[in-house]
C-alpha cells in the first residue's frame, strides 16, 4: 500500500495549516529501547528546536548482523511512546552493513522525508569538530584511501583499517578521536551529508555514561548490549533492568515474549542457517553478499563440527573477518541475500522509497504537509512488494519470524501487511 | 573411501575359492522392516537358489518422497540380521523418483554388482505374465506413449495416465493387471532388464495379505504404512506392532529413537522447508527438480497460510500434482536439488558407482570375488565425495539429520564416513 492512498482513508484530527514544520532526524536501532535513547530524543528536541522528531530504525536485523530482540512493530510502539513522531524503516540492504552503507541509507531516508537536521550521539559531543574533521578528511582523501587499501591488503579488518587510515591523516589524535565507535558512526553521517551537499544540519549530543560495548548494567543508563545480555540470561525483566528502560519498552518486551513465545537471538536461528549451509554448494554460498575471498570454504568446512552459532563464528573468525562482519554475512545467508540484490543499494544515489512503520498525530500532520514534496514513494506496508528492495525486506521479515511456532509466524508476519501504527 | 582399498585392510575369515557364487537382488526401502520383508527374503532365496541375497535400499529419503523413519544404517543392521548378505544404497537421484528412474537406478545397481536374478513381490505372482506383458507393451509402445502423453496433457497424474495407457494396450484386463501398485513397480523392473538386455532373470513371488497402502495393522504381516502410522501415533512400539516385525527391527527402531531422540517424518521438517521456501525467489524455486509448469507460484502463494506440512500439501494438491509427487518435490526443495543435478541420473546409461552400506561374511566373500569384474567403483562411505551423485547423497544425508539436536547431527552424520557395517 502506498502511503498517500493510506492518507486518503484516514481521518487526522490535526489541523493542516500551511506553516512549515521543522523535523529533526535520529538514526537508531532500539534493541532494546533504553533510558539513554529517551535522553537522546529529548536532547535532540532541545538542540534542534524541531516540531517533529523522525527516527529511521533498522527492521528485523541490526547493523551488527543480529536479529532484533523483539520485532520492528513492538519497537515502533515503544519509540512512539518515548517522544518519536515518525518511525521509518531503514531498508535491510542498508541496515545490515558497515558504517558507509548504513549511513547512506539512513541519511538519505531522512533527507527524502525532509528533515532539517540530524542529531546523533557521540563521545565527542561537539559538532564543529566533526565538520572541521570532514575538511581535514576531504583534503587528505587520497592518503586516507591509500592507507585504508593497504591496511585491508595486510589483512586488517575494516574497522581496524579505517582507524589506521584516520590516524594517518591525524583524525584520532587532534580535533577528533575517530577510534571511538559513536564518533565513527557520527562522522559517517556527517560525511554523507557533506559529500552529497544535503540541506541538513548535523547536530550532536554527548553520549552519557555507558559505552557502546559495555556488558554490565551500570545504573539508570545502561548499554543495549548489557541489557540484552541480562535479558537473555534471566529470561525475565528483573528489577535492575526495569530501571534502565522506559515503562513502554518494558511492556513491549513483555508483550512480545508473551505473544511470540520468545525474544530473538542468533542461537535460535542456528539450526536454520546450519541446515541451509549444509545443503548449499560452495558456489551457491559464494554468491551470497559478503562471502568473498574463498570464505565459502571456511564456512562449509567448519559447519561439520559446530554445535552452536557462537561456536561456529568462533571457529571461522580471523583478524580480518571479525565477529560483527561474520554475523552480517550469516544474516545474508539466513535471508538468502545474493550479491546481485545488494548492487541496487550500492549503486543508487538515494533510497528507492520511504517506509513508515508508525507515527503520532504530530507525525501525521508533518507527513500530510510533506508528502507532496517528496521525490520517492511513501510506503505503508509490504502488501505490494513491487520494488526489489521491498522484496528483500519481506524475505528478511519472513526469515526473522521463522523461529516462531507455525501458527505465530503467520500472525506476526501479517503485521507487515497492516497500515502503519498510529499513536 | 573406495571399497577395494577397504577390502585390503579387513581380514575376512571366509575362504576365497574360485567357484562362482550366484546372487539374487531385491529392491527395497525397509521403512520399517516388517515380517513381509523377511518372507520376501526367504522366498527369494528359495526361488532363486542363490548363494547370496543382495538388497538395494533407498537411503535417507524414500520413493514416495518421505524421510525414512530411521536412518539407513539402522535399517541396514536390521536387514543384515534378517537374511540379506549385502545392502547397497540406491543413490538419492534414483530413490526419490517415479517408477521409471527408481527402476533404472535399482536394476542397474544390482546389475553392476553382478546378480543373476532379481526377485520382486507382486500381486500377480507369475513371472511369465510379466514377460508376456512386456512383449505386448513392446509391440504397442507407440500407442502406449501416445496415450500416456495425451492423458498427461489432459491434466492426469503420472500414475493415473500410465494406468490409462496400459489399459489402452490391454494390460489391465488380460494377462496382467497393471493397475495394482506392486505389479506396476515389478513391470518397471522387468522393462528395465529387458529393454537393456541385462543378463538377469526376473523372478516374482506373490505379495501376501497386506496391501501397499493399507492403513490398519491386520495381523502378523502388516503394511509398512500401517506400522508407520501406528508408531507415530503411539510413539512407542506396542505389543501388536512388535508381532509384525522381526526382533532386530524392533531393537533398531528403539535404539535409533533412544540415541537420535526421534523417528523421522515430514512434519519434523516443516519448519525447515517452510523457512527455505519463504526465503527463496520464484526463480530460485523453479530451478529445483520437479518444480515445473509454474508450480513455484502455487508453492509460494500457499506458504503464507500454512501451519503444517500436511496442511501445505493439501493446499497445493491437484489431480495432476498428487500427494506423492508433491512430497518428492518437497524432498528436492529440502535437499536443495536443482534440475541440473538430476540430469546425470536421467542421461547416464548405468549408475556411476555402487555404494555398500553393510554386509555379512557371505556378502564379503561374494564381493571379494566379484569386485574385479566390476565396471564402476565400489564405494564404502562418503569420506571422499568426488562424484557429483555422492555429493547429492551427502546433502540428502545432512538434510535428513538436520532435525536432530545440534550435537546429535554431527554424531549421526559421521556414520557416513565409516566403513560399511560388517555382520
């Protein structure tokens, strides 16, 4: 369903005037949605002075190549309750990628919907340092690229190689420390905006307290990783975790587990992806996005002796093929995403559509004013997947729900055919 | 491992003389192995007067497109205890096929190993009627083929169409009733032998009491279908079933269930094949063997609303696409067997190898004498799968064990790398 048709059928209570509304964009995964995210939303509102906050969110699978702990619809509900006005879906071919393509998809999605600014969290917290660093980067692009290339040839992983390349042009020591994960992502957004001359102000706020990779719960603001670990260990939401999340996240997590019977993690998919690899030829495996440089042989030869997903990754992992990179590759195997399908995402100058997962009344008002100015279609659901990228999204969603009991799969996938969530 | 190398390393107690041993071949599935099979073995010995009984047996998947209730190794053990001297594996591309290719693979496997006769069970029980019918068939081949073709074009299923074609040339009324399932299969064997001028005597015995498709246990000789149904309902071997099977079958069934945790049936594979179809494109599905005439659309469109394997088949089934045919197609989807891989089986004049699953001392003696006269390699296990057909067998085996717990899969698949079972 096209969203403009959807708008013709709904009755918005909001008055539609002519004055321009300003929107600020966030780029998020919400897995799970914790107090740090709420702080981010509030700060984005404050610093951008926007009328409307628009989040672009990963769908079934996240940037690190993991299945989201609960599905996109339950995360959308939590996000709308916490102050987001519109939740957009970052298409699968951009979501499960390293920072370059992840940024490309996110920033262009927000650009197509007309945000005036994008606000991201960073260790630095000072946007002028990002823009100054972009200048340094731009002047030393050649050195950067050469260093990156030679580091990759030496067998370093992509994050490691880019860190070295940034270091080479002075971007880990001076203005900007591009060895820190949120600075790296933020710099990618800034680069995408400035490389493409997009009419978007980059804004940043300081990330507080918990680090990206922290594994322990450390108080009211905890990292997504630490919350996720605790949830999977306990299999219930304990009191200390409750304090780290807004009430609506807690109830969406509980609701999902109650209805779907599980929270999702890679181990639940092990039997599916293992079965698939065991019944694929080396050639078929090499056609999957990310399976390069003979990795198909390593994946197949280790498959005979592994008994869990972690065990498998541990056996394949090298300096060059990091855990995250391998998880992404396994997501592409699980969803059967060939290299050829990913070419669209790589080669297009923008995104082919903008999909709305949910919105508040403010969001509806914004969209009603904005929709006529848009260059790409607004998509309300997957009921007519004519765009190849929507078909990939549909496959990813079906793979995501594949671990649920037979009757649940159908019910949960049907959410993809419904209109966006209205709050 | 090549079997001739295997023979160099084992010490057979049997004296190897020069006198020729006569072997009689049986074509079987042993799913499960019941008293009717033992009767067949004894009768085959009696009518053929052979020194050695050789069975060619389906491996992981059976002719009707079903997974075998217990694996090939446990069925081999039961067969060796019941009077079979050598158990050979019918390669997957012949096993999961309609009667023509099933016969081709079975008869040629037995021919390569040098049997003098093949003894099959039939409703008719009179071999002269089969050979006379072959004459009739041969003289009316053109009419038969034309009728078959036109019936298929009218949308009839293959079994239904061949029944009509046999009827047209008088082979359901006179000498031979080719509307009965065991007569049909037997006639296929006879046709393969005579079409190829193979030096093999066809022999037949009358099938006793229980029909092929009977669903109820009817005494000491019950059909495989009725036993299987009762096993899956009860999940234990009840007293009335015990009487229908040799003691060794009972213990192999119990042993397998104890060690592997389950008996296999299609419903156990539903989540795997469902997941696979949901993440395949129409084009990919159309490349699977058996998915013809736009069937990919029917399989994909029904996939969204099914909650069990039976439910799915029921929704796809037509007059032309029978339950059995669809089960075979689903086996090919599950094992990821493309049309291109099946070409070898269709186009070759014989089988590419003979794989031994197990043998008694008599069997060893026979093979030691026979091996030098053979035109194709004897294969002992899947440790070096250089032949494309062996790779298909390996994939089928991995798909078969995919429903077992992670640690069991590995253990059970390792049987494929061991030397044949010696009894």
